[in-house]
C-alpha cells in the first residue's frame, strides 16, 4: 500500500483545467494556446508528454503526428529536428517540455502532465520529467496523470508527495479499484457516484455539462477545451 502524502491535489477548490491548452482557439498543445491560457488565468494547463528518438521530451497527445501536424509518422521514430520539420495549423512546431516549463515559470498556473506510456513505454520518462519539473521549482504546483497505472506507481515511488490521477474512460468503479491505493484523484470520462474520492471529469465543453459536473458529489474540477466558457458558466456570467 502506498502512503499518500499532502500534495497539490487541492480538493478544497474547484479547478478548471485547460485541456491541451486552449484548443477551442489555438492548435492543441501549442505554445500560443498555453500562453493564452496562462495569461487569462486558467487554473491548470493539462498536457501530454512523449519522447523523441534522440531523447527529447515533447508535448504532443497522439503517438503519431499525422492528426496535428503537416507530417506523418510516430513521435518515437523521429529525432527532434525531424519532428520540428513539420508544423501545426498555425505554423508552430511541436513544443518541448523545456519550452512549456519556461512558460509556466512566468505565471501562477499549475501543470497537469499526462504520461503517454500506454502504447510506447518510454522507459524512465517519469523520473526524467519529474527531474525537470523539480529543477524548475514547479513540483509543488504540478500533478501527473496517466491511463497507465504502472507509470503512476513509478511516480508514487519517486515522489510520494506529488498529486497523481488515474485516467479512465470506464463507466464502473471496478475499473478504478486497482488505482485507488496509488492515486489521490481520478480523472474520469464518466462520473462515478459510488466512488467517494476526488474526481475531475473530461472533456466537458458544453454549459449544461459544466453545471452538471460542478453539482456532483466528489467532483473537484473539470477538464475542458473551452476554459473561458467554463469560467463564465461557473461564475454565473452565462
């Protein structure tokens, strides 16, 4: 049994997570989207980390670059230089974790970093990411999440004080039972009313969904592509 230490989970206030930055206005996981979200006071920037063939940590959701850039192929098969030959819709290149960290250090924004280790294991990525986060002084305001429970177990061993969240699209509590001793928050596609544990719901983009999510027991935040709308809805301005 892992011992859960006080962490940045912050279940005392409702948090809005900008899903991959602000994809309602900018390409997902782009520095422009991250900067806009930070400048406009999003609570948390949610993002994804993978590793290139030559060992650089990069911010991209899919294992392939096909959907979000002008190129094709697997992130893990490309050097950083090859990856950055291709561009997003606005002309940006895929950012590195170092670039996101440099941006985040300028603002009072938290980070929610997903380890994309379900398809490609990227050995050692957990410690490598956390070392960079610690060196930048961002550990107290950074949480980690993953669909891969093994990554979260590794992180719990490495940094027992960090907030960890298990990601799942499951509809039953049975799917999260194994994660409960490891994590302090659940990041869920479907609300689980029978699990008395802090939950954040994804991806919540419509006003009625936002209000409904905020009204649920144990729900302490939402992950959304439209964080400004969420702020307006939950503050009663819409």
